[in-house]
């Protein structure tokens, strides 16, 4: 059996009825007024059905696999999509400037601009989900 790290213990605590934070945003047990220090399982664990969906998913993922479902992947993907969208949008502005100097603008800069804006929005949404 595994012994959870201090960071992993928090996955249990966040879905427990005895979970609380203090004025400095430290995560504590309401019973002991201390950070979680249990070895394998907390004897006072009491599942809180009102815990957030995200915290409950992390808890159940950790309980079944020993690994927490982390949202870092969504955040990283969102940042990459956002960066690529900004680059695509900037490329569209460059293409528009080039084509304006040659007497007409084709469809490519407009498509680049439109898809760049969509990617920027998608990146922001994904970052907020993470």
C-alpha cells in the first residue's frame, strides 16, 4: 500500500466534512486545526457530498489509481492553443499588410484571422477549465 505525500493528502481532505482553510489559505483539518499528517488513511475521514465536482474527481481518481487527475494538462493545452492562436492572428495581420500593398487581399489572411481568434477563445476557455 502507498503512503500519500502531503500534496496527495489534500485530495482526501478537500472532500472531507472536516476540511477547512484558515485566514492564510492553509488547508487544515477542522478537528486537529493542523495540516493533514495521516500515514495511509485518515481515521476521521467523513466524505462530504457537497464537495466540488473537480475535487471529488481528483479524490476518486486517487482512490482508484493512486494518481490524482490533475488539471495541469488542460491548463498547458490551453496556453499552447492560446499562443498558437495569437501567432496565427499576427500572421494574418502580416498577410493582410502584404496583400494590401499588392492591390488586393485574398481569402487566406481572413481565414488566418478568423481561426486565430477562435483559437484564442478556445485557449482561454481551456485555461479557465484547468
